[in-house]
């Protein structure tokens, strides 16, 4: 092929790779076909594949920066196609040589000189190594390519046996095939096989061995054709390593981790054997990236990976990077709760030492979810879900700690999640109801008002009290919508009572959650409900707990003042459960306090002149 033809061929192949990377639906087939085309064009110099992959990894990475996974897979496709085509061509050459040897042997009586010349030409000029041995393994004759491949002179090879070259770790099945060959039970053996060179290094080869029989059909010689595929093998190993390891830290990646985890589960024969996981996430890693840059963040990940690998090296556990700042440690069966706890504690200690990067001293900590579950009854999905949940527990419990998976806690949280998920539909379907609790004067037990209390008439669990779902509504944000509904329903009922019993002047007290108080629409919502229902503003009292007021100090003050300006009463509920800032409470437009039960009980149990007189609780009352 002329240089111009070669250039046109390579240009066309390059366009096929570009089109494959730019296609809407990606497939590695074009890369595979390009690898095959290179071999078919006889571009088989050892440097061709290497330079092709380098071109894809450098120039194509610049052209397609957003497609690193496509590019990596396309590289693998090119390599796979090239290797397959080269192997097929080699096998064809080997078969051709074998047939030539057999043909020369069969026709020796008819054309001995011609076939001998042909055989010698093939034998001496072949690019692959050819060796002839007797059935006892003694090497009788080799060509120059064979000598160069193994690093021996021809006379040196004549003094040793085939068994002295073979690698001791070859699969037993390969030895069985060779034994069948020399015994005459088979005529050919093909395999990828390792040998030792004279200098002790290992060579990987494609071996095709054939049996030569005498005129009586008895085994006489073996002819071996050997191709050196060491470079191809090393390339495959490099590609495999890249596919199974994280390019940043060098640790096993999630692919290798899941392979190992799956294998550990499959091979856990003991029904009681447990498999352990430590799933960790760095605390505050996003802050490092945002403040110091991703380069420093990457350096930190590399250092953390090194510390983790060193930390568990004494146990031999697998450490893998799952992505981002998440790492996982696999403890093969049998693992115990004590084992995973020990590893978790060791990891925390290893990460606790400050890190010095780019002129900064960083404190590193991690949250770790640990578990040791029965391998026989677990799946990969079950274990990873449990590990992820436990990691979340560690973070929510304060970070810089490890948490152990607790099935009972998991069941409780699943029940809470199911309840939270059902709340929006329950509100839309009218499953919530409002009940009213009387408020009386202590002096004469006269009715002065009612407190509206929400209940959930759950279709399966029955009537649920607020402590079962109000907290969930706060967490999910549904409390604003639920509170708006309670306010509307309660005001509608209170307005009806006020019309029927105008002289009673009953006050309606409605609880207001902290999230509602922070909501910008609270004042407009209250004004709208009062207008729609006709309830006088002075008959509506909104209650906030003492803890809610103190947790949002400063935020609800304008809203509370605007509500008070409407004529709505503001009250503090459960006063005495904490240590309030009385100076701050004094700034709020409060018309009432509802004392917490324990607070009142503490005062009731002490005589007025007893040893507790003048204590903080009484001083608070005096101040109020």
C-alpha cells in the first residue's frame, strides 16, 4: 500500500471514530471495526496500536472533553478489535504452517527434496517460533525466531527439555491436554501459555502444538508454533486495571468492589458467616472544593485513599473509592460486629491527623456507616442500602463518628417515611380532623375558649395523635399547608359558635409551628381566613411553643407584630420547658403564657417559704 493510500485509509478510519464519539446512540462497534481494519491493512507493527490509543487519549480528549467514558470505551473497542484480528491472522498462519508441515511429511516419498526445501524455508523464515520435540519432551530442533524468543542458543535448547521452560502455575487442564497429545489421544493443542526465558523473565505466548505420527500411526514428534504475545497481554492487563481502578487515587473502583462483594456473597458457604462493610463519606468536603479549589480537593482525596489503604493493610481488607468523597471497606466473611467497629474506629483515628496541603492545614473527619450482616441472606442491593442508611445516621448524629446498622431503627424509620409519604394524599382526601379542648378559668371553671387540636384518622393505623405526625410534617414542609387547613377549619367552626352564642365570646386557640411563623404568607393567610369565616380577630389566639420562639429568635418578630396589629392574640405555649431569653420575650406582642406541666408541678411541690424559695423558676414568675 502506497503512502497516499495509507493516508486515505487512516483518514477514513479517523472519521469513523469521530462519528462514533459524536453519535446520539453510542456503540463501541466502530472502534472494534477500526481495530480490525488496521490489521487487515497489514498495519501490525508493535507501535501501531500503542500510537493509535495515545492519539485517542490525547487529541480526541481535547476534541470531546465531555465524553471521557465514551472515549475510554472506544479505546477499548479499538484494542479489542485489533487484538482479535491479529490473533485470527496468527491462528490462520499457524494453521497454514501446520498444514504445510503435515503436507511435507505426507509427501516425503513423492517429492522429498521439494517438500524439504519448502519446509526449511517456512521453518527458518517464519516470524513465529517453531520447535520440534520428541514425545519424551527433548527439544530436537528450533528455528531462529524460537531462539530469540526464549533467549537461548540453538545448542543450549538441544540440551534441555520442554518441561524446563514451562511456568509452574499453568492450569492443570493444560498439562492434561499435553499428555493426551503425546499419548496420541488428540492431534492438536491450542492455548495461551506462559514460559520462562533464559534470564528468568516470563513470556506470554499463543501456543499451537501438533502431533506427528510415524508410518504406523504411532506418536513420534510434536511440532510447536509459538507467538510472543507478551505486549498484548500486558496491554490487556493495563486496560483491565484501568477499568477496575480509580484513576485519581489508584484504589479499586466501584466496579471491582461490586465484583468482590458479589464473589464474597457467592462463596459464603457457612450460613452464619457475616460480611462486613464500612461505608464512609468525608465531612465538609464540598467546603474544601468550594474554598480551596478542586485541585486541592483531589489532593485531599488521594491522601485520604492512602491513609485508608495503610489503615486496613494489617487486615488485608479491600478499600475502594465509590465516587466523589465516598469510600468503602469490604470485610470478607467471617466478619463480626466487633470487627467492623474496630475498623471504623481505626479509620476515624487515621483520618484525625491534620493534613497539610497547598499551604493550608486541614482537619479531616468522616462519617462511617458500618454493618456486619449474614452473607447467606443478603444481596448486594440489601447491603449497599443498609450501608447508605447507616452512613446517613452517622452524619445526622453529629458527624466524625461511626454508626452501626440497626434493623429495628431501620424499620422505625421506614414506618416514619411511609407515614410522611402518605400525608399529602391524606390531607387531600380529608383524613385529618380537628378536635377542640376546653380552656377554663381557674377561679370558677368557666369556659373561656377552646384549643384546636388536629388528629389523623388513618385508614389502617386508626386515629393518630399529633406527636405521631406533626414532627414529620415539620421535616417535610407540609406543616405550612396542614397548619393553613387547621386554621381555616377551626376558624370556620369558631365563627359558627360565635354566631350561635354571641355572648360567650369564646376564644379559639390554634397552634402555630415555627416553620409557619417563618413563612412570609402567614399574616395574609390569617387575614384571609378571618375575612372568609367572619371570626372576629380578637377571638383568635395563635400559640407558639417556647422552644419554637427561641429557635427562630428575631425572625418571626415582624410577622407577630403584624398579626397582633390585626387584633389576633399571641400566646407562648409550654413555657418553662427551657431557659428563655426574657428580654427577648418582652419584645414580642404576647398576650398569654401557657405554663408547662413540669414547671407548674415543680412550684406546687415546694412550700412558699421552703428551701427552693427564690429559685430561678419563682424568679421567672416574679419577673413575668
